[in-house]
C-alpha cells in the first residue's frame, strides 16, 4: 500500500512475509532529487551519503569510511595500518600498560648492556 496521510507519504506492507524492492540498482534520493541518500548496485558497492557526500562505501575487500569514525570501542583482529597521528588515552599490550612494557624492556636492555 502506498498512500499519503496529509503529512507524509507512506509505504506499508499489509500482507504476510517481507516487503521486497527488486532492482539491479537502487538509488534513494531526497524529495526534490537533488541529494543522494543511498546507492546500491548489484554485485558492486553500496554507498551511504550525508548531505550528498559519500561517507561509507562497501566493496569486495571491505568498507571505506570518509570522515571521522566515533565508536565506543574498537576491536581489530589482524594488522592495523595507521597513516597519520594516533592519539590514545591508554594502550595495553597483552593486558599490560604500554608504558610499563617499555619501562620493563628498557630496564632489561640496560641490565644486558651492563
């Protein structure tokens, strides 16, 4: 069912099962068709936009984010390649604070060098 209630246009699935929209390319635009909100292409990328600027894009190799990511936590399984500055309040290595690990290694090196 597609209808307008005087304030909003609504699409409502009134049957059983799923609401499916089928297309090789889905391009979701704002009401005057001046800004892209979402674009998805079969067997290709999915792109999410903010204020007509692409912010997130999927690909066969993963996800590309344009802009800053604000997260409450980050868990990386594998290598991290950081280009730029890393600012961290606390870094741990196998559960031990990094400054303690460095101090212990420096002490061991000093003892070894005599």
